[in-house]
């Protein structure tokens, strides 16, 4: 991975901690890509997570992370308790000052959420001591949990940090300590222009120079490499006289718009334009979606596969005619930020049908790389899919244009170069400053 940057900056003494909530997870392939590419620059990475996921679906070939991650749970609960008590006794003013930032959130949160926040503080203090032992120079975090822990470690131990703001838990729905996080961070990465502008607005434009947009990049060669590594055969040629195949991927939650997709497929069935659809993912809406599929008589047309390893997702994309993701803004504000799976589909030369929300229009150009529709518009989605059913050669051209767009605008090397540039601007020990 990151072969275009291999060897750059070799010999640097910089050691960065990566913090996240759960690791590893199939939904975090972009973090794994980022870590490996930074290692190719000669930057040493040490991983810290609040919990070990036990996710067996992560491809080792993609991960390529040879250092051991350190987990708060279940490995270090007692050591973290000892560390917190020791630091409270030895450094009470610093400890209580840091804790005060977190305690002031109590009035804004329900009790379970506040308890989780205090647990993140507890983990951050525990990790801080370990990071000192490991000689960590800087922390970079993904998602709210990772940034909560880093803020605690920074306020108490003075270790610098930066973070990547992704989507709802970070910035869109009741962001936790967001002003403090942006204020104390060396820099902040937003994964798309939509998120950057939103984050800038909710911090009242006080920290605009700190906030940069860097897309979650992917390697255009990744799908073929993974498929070759797992010796995935078949599916290379699509039967143009056969069933039109649709694939969608994401957690089975309201903001992904799967209910709208199912309704759109029902409309197509009623028009005599049936398609075969695979929805890949798992989540709390599974029973609801299964009920809709049964109610509308689509059990022979739509399958819910559950979560799959990335190479199997790529297999499904390779065999499909279109990728559809009808993301929507949920009633509580929850939404996608920059769903990387859209880029993965485009890298597989698939036309995309998606909605005009968040960062999706930054990926998909209407009638150039796919078709954009309004959120919750099942009829509009059905019409877009039907257009591609009726003009498969046009759809193939859209797919090829999408693959070219990924290579030109969303390549991993471009993203990593921009990220390393931020590191160089803010940390003197990064080579090339």
C-alpha cells in the first residue's frame, strides 16, 4: 500500500499514536490505508483503542499493520484505574483541571452518554502514561471516542494531537467538546468540503485556519489486488441479457436510506423492470428492512447479506451493474459525511446512484459518473435505476468516468501527501519542513 510514497522520509524519529474507539473493523479500512501509507513515509505508528472489536472480517493483506495495538478494554482496565488514582494523588491540580472540561458536559448529555464520556477520560489518562513510555510525539484521532481520549491525554499530559472529523458522532449530532477539541488541536482534518464548512460554522469561524479538507483516499489498484490475493474468480463478465444487478453497502441504519431503496425496487417491479439487489451490512434496522421486503413481495429480488470482508464486497461490486446508496439526513440530524464505499464502487468502474447530501456530490458528478437524486425520493431513485437498466453501455461509460475521477482526485497518495504536509507545518520533527 502507498507504493507511490514508499521510502519517503525514511529515518525520521517521529512517532505518532493513532487513537480510535474500536479496532479493527471493516468500516475503518480508510484508517488502515492511512496508517500503512504513513509508515511508508517512515513515520512510526502506535495504535490505541478503547475496545478490541473482535472483527474477523478485516483482510490481513489490506491491514499490513505489524505493530500491536493497545486496548483499554479488556486488557488495561486495572492498569488504567491505577494510573488514574496515581495521577490524581501526585498531580491533583492538573488531573482535576482536565477532568473539569469533561464534567461540564453533564448538563448537555443523558446519563449513559455522560458515563461513556467519563470512561473516555479514564482511558485517555491511562493511555497518556503508556504513550509517555512509548515516546509518542503526537496523537492523531478518528471519530469522537478517539478524540475524547486524546483531549484528556493532552489536557493532562501535554501531548499534542490532531483529529479527523468524519460524520454525525463527530460534528453533526450534539458534538461533544467540539469547541475545546478544535481549540486545543494542532490541526483538524475534515473528510469533505461539506464537513469542513459545517465544522467551521458550529465553531463560529474562530479556528478556520486550523481546519483543512482532506478526502479519504483509496488506491485505484486496491480492488484488483485484494481480489487477486484472495484468488477470487468468476464474475468478470456481466451477462448483458441477464438480470440487472444492484448492490448497496452500509450499516443498516436509518440514514443509509435502505427503506427508500427497497421502495424504489418495488416501484420498478410494478413497472415490469425488476432488478436483483444485494444489501451488504448489518445494523439495528435489519428486522424492519426484512419486514418491508416480505411485505412488498421482494424476497426473491432483495437479499440482506450481513457484513462481509472487503474483498467479498469488491466481488459483489465486480458482478454488479450499478451501486446505489440513498443516504438521507435522519430526523435527529444523523447523516453520512463522506461514505468511502462510494469511491470503492467508482474504483470498480460502477455507475453510482446516490443522493445530493453531505459530501456525496463531491464524489459523484450528475450524469458524468452517476446519477444524483433527492433524499427519500423513491420514485426518483427508481427512475434513475431504470435509466441505467435501459442504457447499459451509457452506464458503463459513467462507471469508467468514475474510475478515472477516483484516480485523479481521490487517490490515496494525494490524501497522504496533504496530511503529511499538515504534520510538517505543525511538528518540527517531520522531515521536509
